[in-house]
C-alpha cells in the first residue's frame, strides 16, 4: 500500500523528531522546520523510504547543530 507524499513527509519528520527528542538533541524552535525542509528536499529527489529520510535528516540536523558555536558572555 502506497502512502501519499504528505503522509510520507509527516511520518518521516515524526520519526526523526521522536528520536532527537528522546536523545535530548533538540535545540531551539527551528528543529521542526529544519527536519521538514530536509525531508521534503529528499522526497523531491525521489527518496521514499521513511527510515532513510528520517535518518538522513537526523544526520543533517546533527551536522548543523555541531557547527554552531555558543556565544558566552563574560561574567
């Protein structure tokens, strides 16, 4: 049974979100938008496997988050 592309997007984002939430890696309010955009791009490229989409989005999110350097104020 095939699912719609919108359902594929929603399910893939939910998988990635749940994983990142359980692992404590969600930072800030941009995570949902980031995951949605990343997965939507991959769907447009022809990918249709939920786990592939979720896992790649998680890896991209981690790579983006690891490149952010926090600004610390001098106390």
